[in-house]
C-alpha cells in the first residue's frame, strides 16, 4: 500500500509498506483524512526521541472500518471512525488510577507504530470512536487536537467571567481559545508573532495581540485595572513566553503549561512565589475528552473549519511539510491517503 514515510531528518517521501493485517481485537482502517501535528514536525526535524525511520507518521486521523478481527458489538465493517492514538500499558500506577494519559510507557500510533499517513492502519478496537453523521471525515481528523484543548481547559480552574490569556495562536492555542469561550471566559487575550494567525484569532472572536508590536503583559494589565489574567495558557514554548506567563498572571492566579519545550525553559519561580501563583501542566487527553471533542464538533459548538489551511493528496507529503514550516500560511494541513 501507499504510505507517506519519514526517512531521515527533513526527508519525507511517498513509498510503500505492506498492507497491515489486523491482529485479534484489531480493526483495519481505511484512512480518510490525516493531519500534520507539531509532534510530526518534531519527528520531521529528526529530534523526536522515540520515532524511528522509516515511519508512516500521523496520529490525527479519521477513516472507515474495512475489516475486523474479533467481535465488538459497537463496531461494524463500513463504520466511520476516528482513532484515539494513545496506547497505555494498563499496569502502571497512572493507568491503575484511571489516568492512562500519563502512563509511564505511553505510546502513540503514528509515533511508536505506523500511523495515518498511509492508505491503511491496523488499530486496537478499544482505540476507536464512531463518528456521528453530522461530523465530516475532515473535521473528525481534528478530534485529537480538539481533545487536547478540552483536556487542557478541564485541567484549569477557569470560572465563568474569568479573564484568560493564551500565549501562542497555533492550532492548539486557537482550540484552547474556542474551548475557554464555551467554558465561560469573559475576555480571552491571545498573542502571536504571525499576522496570519493573529487574523485567524481575531476572526474567532479572540482579542488578538501582536507580540512583535505590543507587550501582552502591559495590554492585559491595562485592561484589568492592573490585576492581570485569572488563567494563563502557555502554548508558544519559548523563554519569552515562559516569563510572560508569570508576569501576566494575577496574584494567586493559575498558569497552565501546554507547550512541549524544545529546550529547558528558564522559569522565574521567585516571582511565582511572591504572588502565590499555581502552575499546572497537561498531557494529551482522557478518552472522555476525546468523546467530548467528537460530540462538540458534531453539534457545531466547536467549528474547526477555520483551522484547516490545506487538504492535499498523500502524494504531496513533501509539500505538506513545507507548508507547515511556514506559520504565515499554515495551521492544520490534512492529507487524504485514499483520494
Ligand atoms: N500538552 C500536550 O499534550 C500537547 C499536545 C499538543 C501540542 N502541544 C504543544 O503545544 C504547543 C503548541 O502547539 P501548536 O501545534 O499550536 O504549535 P505551533 O508551533 O503551531 O504554535 C505555536 C505558536 O506560538 C507562536 N509564537 C512564537 N513566539 C511567540 C511569542 N513570543 N509570543 C506569542 N506567540 C509566539 C508561533 O508563531 C506559533 O503560532 C507546542 O509546544 C506543542 O508541542 C502539547
Ligand atoms: Zn497531535
Ligand atoms: Zn501505564
């Protein structure tokens, strides 16, 4: 079968893999849409600690069940599904306490095993979620990043009427903005350095701040009588924003670090202690967040159409990764392996 393969640093090409046969309690999924994520960009740059070439990346994908090995009354051949790509061990303390998203041995389909940048993927049945009729295949492929946004907001202390600041208007920052609005945030400030992403944020009803021109800390303080934001989401992942998350947060407010830092950040713990700031981190999502993402997209409460910048056949894998290197023109790039 056709597969879009990561072969070495900054080198992806269309190639061939054996069509997988589903093992017991697995389904064979014919992939409809598969999105490129920041993690795929990390693999592409040759810096991902676990991914090994040759690899069909892609952990954000929707598809149709082509074959099932086993019995599961929930699924039939022909069902439209989306794959929750996390695979946990089921035995470590995190798994046993019902928190498989922080499993000691957490693996992802598309990182640790071949993923959605291929015509077919074999997936354990317990990782499948059915896609309702009102949710398109393209939107269903964004379930994973929407679930990240929902899990992140659920881990916050966000209360109705709160002021929120989001540092970074990439796909994840924007999804957190949409979710925080539904959760009752009064005003949501979001910063970025990309005019394209700032325009997108403004079109979604978020207060977009150009970090190249304005200081987000001064803007938010000026508009909150010097108090600052109740909840701050750090989604840009650099030392500038790691300082801003502290300076923009109100006394006794909460910071949620969503970013995966490429280098160890400098964190101003002294300033945090003087004002009793809380710092929370977040990883992936629980199955319940994944289910909520599906249902909120299906109902139209979360509309991801503005986040999709490109839809390409898998043959254009090189072009897709080139688009993603430029935040000025791209947000979510989707491949259609069976076009
Ligand atoms: N916690 C999790 O489970 C989880 C899941 C998915 C992604 N992430 C992480 O979340 C982060 C965001 O993901 P993404 O896909 O949106 O990435 P992205 O790179 O598309 O977005 C980051 C944005 O930050 C902007 N930025 C850079 N410098 C800035 C500055 N000084 N001020 C304001 N904005 C600035 C960039 O222009 C970009 O738009 C990444 O670090 C990613 O690894 C974490
Ligand atoms: Zn992802
Ligand atoms: Zn585990």
